[in-house]
């Protein structure tokens, strides 16, 4: 998922704050894995989601409620671009 404007970055950052469990972004090969609870890692993750290789990253949540919250956001973003 590639973020393209400040509103998307702000909203995703707010969603990470709402998550109660562990949330990570990472590449499928596991080489890059960033904990979104850590502010420094979160900044790195948000920057990665704006870059050329943004589509390589996935968002992983351990709590179902957090996963549902993030999934709703991603679906809304896909509908906007379709």
C-alpha cells in the first residue's frame, strides 16, 4: 500500500495510535520489520510506505480488532484509487 499525501500519512499514524496490540510493517522476506509502537520505527515505516518500493511492505497486526481497523482503512484507500 503506497501512501501518496499527508492526509493518508496522518490517518494511518492515528490508526497506529488506536491499535492496542503489536503492529508491524515489513517485507515478505522478513528483512525489514518495523514495530509501529516505536515512534522512530514508525517514522521509518511511514516514509517507506511513501517510497518507490512501498508496495513491497505489508502491515501485520496481532490482535484481530487491530487487524480489522487497519483493513477497513486499506479497503477505503483502494476504493478511492479505483
